[in-house]
């Protein structure tokens, strides 16, 4: 993230103060991770504590020694009972298989192919896959593909961060935050990262969470 982005967000005095408190952004982009792998990992993490998801992924990856991550063809060739033994539910197995199939048929692009697709095109395309919603694709865009102008307005932490930053009693609604966030373009991914930090600050301070 460039200094230009910091300067742009700092035009808002509340953002400027938050940036001073938090320091330089530490938004890590997984530059070597494929969209297929990122989406598969996202499914594993859905509705689970991070440690539990990582344990399941560890058992899953151990099924395919000698590789950093199983290929789509390998996933499709693996029996359900084997995947269940890793800790995946029946629903998650179906989603992981759908992601593998969508990779093989070209619905899920490679990293290189994704560079030719806009944010909106990727969201429209990938949300056709079972288990993949808009929020999941937005996380892919930010943390795997490094897209700089994504504002996940449905994310609880982002909306709560805005509430905390502006000392509001309730979070803004997604549509309201989308309109508010226009001023942060073209650096809305960084704005989201700092809003997550604002939410974290409020939690550490023991302030009550907002009404959604």
C-alpha cells in the first residue's frame, strides 16, 4: 500500500488519528496462492475457530504428501469418507468439490487470468459456485489478489470499526457504508484494514459491541 493511500485516507481527521495509533499498514497479500486454493481454504474456515480450521486443513493437506496443496483433480478423486475424516462436514465437502470442478472447467481463473478480470466480474463469476458468497470473494480480492479498492460492507468488523471510529451507537447499514466509503476510493481495501483495527481497538478497550 502506497504513501498516497495513507495521505488520501488521512484527509479524514478520525482516520488520520487511527493511522497514527495503529502505524503503517500490515496488510499481507498471499501472492503465491491461487484463487482455487484461497477459496478452498475459505470454505474450511467458514463458521469455525481459526485453530480448528487450520487443524482440518493440516489433515487435508497431509493426504497428498509432496505437494504444497492438493490439485482440483486430486480432491475430486478423494472419497467423501476420507474427507470427512479430516473434519469436513458433508456441506463443506460438497462446496470444496464444487470449487475443484469450477477450477477445472475454467470458472475459477488462475492468478494470471484473473488480472484480466475486473473486481465486479470476478465477484459475479465466482459467486455462482456453491458455498462462495460475495464476502468470500471480497476476501480473495483483498488478501490473495491484492486488489486495492475493495470495501466489504457486509463484514461485521468493518461496519463495527466505522461505528467505533465515529463513536456511533449502531453500525451503518451495508448500503449506507458503501455510499460513505466512496470518498475512500481508490484505496478502500486499506480503509477496510484500518476499520478492522478500529474494531479491535474498541474490543480491547472493553467497549460494548454495536447493534448490527
